């Protein structure tokens, strides 16, 4: 599922980052379970594939670690 996250985050429309809920929704839309999507996001953050940054209105956005971009 890590490859799914990288593929989603490399889409030009997601370059500014995605909230956890939006990323989870995109993972579920391509066939992943809710729990699987949540675990994959957590693992990607823990492994440094995704970085968490401050977004508008105190939100937290996930962005792809620049070293992971293809």
C-alpha cells in the first residue's frame, strides 16, 4: 500500500498536501479498507515517506518526503 500512497501523492493535484481524511478516502477509492488505509498512512509517516506540515486553519497536511519523489 506504500506504493499506492506514493502514486497518489505524486499526482500534480496533490502537490500541496492532503489531509489524513482525504488521503484515506483516496486509498479507499482504489480498493483499500479503512483500517488498512489508516495503518498505511501511519506507517508512511513513521518511516519518513510522508511528512506532516501545518496547513490552513490549523489543519495538518501530509506531503511526500522530497527524497521519495520519483
